[in-house]
C-alpha cells in the first residue's frame, strides 16, 4: 500500500511540475523545438532544472542501501546502444517534434480534456500495445522469472 501511495504522490507531483513548466502545452514545446524560427528557450531552463534534480537524486540514491518501500533499487544495468534504442529515440523525437507532446506531459494534459491530446494518448497506447505484440508476442505482460 505504501508503494502505491508513494507512486501516486510522485505521479501527481510530476504532473503538477509538467503543468507549471508548461510542458503540457504542445504550442510551448513546439516553440522550444523551433530553432530556426521563433525559438522559445524557456523550456531549456526546465530541462536544466530536471537534470540538476536527477543528478542530485542519483547521488542520494547511491548512499542508501535500499529504497523506503522496496527491498532493493531497480537501476538500469544496460549501457549498450542498440538498434531498438536508436529506433525508439528517433520515433520519440519525430513524434515530439510533430505533435509537441511526449508520454508524461500527454498523460498530465488529459486533465484538460482537449480532443487532440486524447487522440494522441489513444494513438500512443495503441502504438505501445502493437510494440508489445511485435516484441513479446502478447498484448499482456508475461510474468517475469525470479
């Protein structure tokens, strides 16, 4: 229960931060990405702030033996760059550049009720499901071996 509540609080805080930073506004994001046109650099400050918080957070995490509500940390272990990683990054960048939304801000922006954002989230979920079928052969997550 503590895990679920902490995840909910973290998600609400994340969504609130995205809203305050205007990352849920496709027009704001596209203005940031338009380097050759009317560039809006304000989101660069948001990104720098996020990097600083992440840097400090990872330093703090490494000082602890385990998280508060888990038996161990689940940190990334892979360091290789492979084709799926590059392909995913390219698709993410294309989608972000075309629409001005990425998954986190899109979910936070659902609260606005904009049909375009709802359509984006539906397309994103369908794409995720199709990827799951393509890569794992099933719509549903299979149990992980211990």
